C-alpha cells in the first residue's frame, strides 16, 4: 500500500524535469514523458475553464472541507470550479517550494512522508530557471471521481505551457487526503484506469 504513495508526485517531478530540459536546450520537440492531448485541445493554453463533470443536479450533499458534509444546492460546474482552484493552489505551492527549496512549505500541502521524499528527490534533480506564477498553473477538464470525508479524487489536465513552454501538458488522477481540516496532496496516477480507490485508505502521516 505504501509503495504507491510516493509515485504520483515523482511522476510530476519527472514531467517538470523533462519539460525544463527541452526548454533549456532550445528544442521544440515535446519530451517523451509529457502526455499530450489531441491537437484540438493543446494548440494553445485554454482561455476559459473547460470542465467535464456529471450532469448538473439541483440539490446534492457536498463535503466543502474534509470531515464536513453540508447539504446545499450546488451546480456541477461550480463544484468542478471549486476543485480546480484547490488543485491549482496545491500545484503552485508544490512547484514554488521546489524552486525555493522550501521543505516547510511542502509540509503544509503534503499528506504523507512520501510526498516529502518526492520533494527532496525533485530538489536534487531539478534546476528551475524561474519561479512559477499562480497564473502559470492551469488546471482544466476537471472531473470529480469521488468526494467524501476520506478523500477527494479528481481527474484533470495540468497545463504548464505558460511557464514551461508549448506541450507542457499532462493528465491524470489526483487523490487528495484530509489533514487538519484541509485537502492535501496524497497520490497521483497517470489515468483513470488505475485503481486509485485503494489510495483513499491511506492514512496521512503529516499533521502540520
């Protein structure tokens, strides 16, 4: 079970390494580790947020924060937008912490010790030439796969084109775990076919 915990952000780190290497060398070829989308969706960074979710419902029960369940009227697009903002914030803070070599900042967004190990590996392998801007981290095509007290599971497309150049796009599933009343990075998988369900059983081992 624990072996999968560190996989996700290691994949993200490898993606960023490959993207940086291609940009630093002045090449136009997309790195082999980057998962690209069909030309119709990757020709340029999205100008509007595109979401892929279940059909809107008039009334649903949605946990607004970990451990809290509130009956409310929630449009599916609004729900996806809320999740998009959560992911965007987490990924910005992740890449910013790598750029600044700030492990304490990672502790504030990581749910497991394995995430810290991923961060330390990224520090050794990556040499980012510039800091990210919050607007550089684009999350779109959001689909909420599971949202309850134990975990928030989201499929999305991560677009770093504004920061790392054309083709810096990947897609996958993030499993966020509840820590101290907020969602934190747990694991990530390459696609929806991976059995991410078991990752919701992971017990966070970072509390602050």
